[in-house]
C-alpha cells in the first residue's frame, strides 16, 4: 500500500549567505518524515532527514535548483528554488 506524498508538508528555507545553504523540514500530516532522502537534481548533493524531519544541504551552486524529496511508501516531491550567492 502506497501513501501518496500529497499530504507532505515540505518547508524549504533558502539561505544565500555566500555558501548557498538550504535548510528545511519534511513532514506528512503534521508528523516528521524520518530518514527521507533529500537531494539536488542533476548533482551529487544530497542528505537524509533527521528524527525530526529536518535537513540541510550546503555548498549549492547558484541558479535554479530542483530539490527532490523521496521516501519509500511516499510519492516523490520536487520543489524549484532560485539560489544567488
């Protein structure tokens, strides 16, 4: 049984202080999604969420980037962000 990620609340906060860092939280129905995969499309940059659903991606390139969140049992979600440093 697959649970769709339509109820996923994906919060992204883009910080563009010199290094281009994105911090965010992944949750579903108000509960954190632990150990979800979070990556930047078409790069080798990625991480997993912690026990509270938090993540941080650092050293991101400038320009339009697509953040991809995936986890078994959920539909993959993508969010575009514009980074300037």
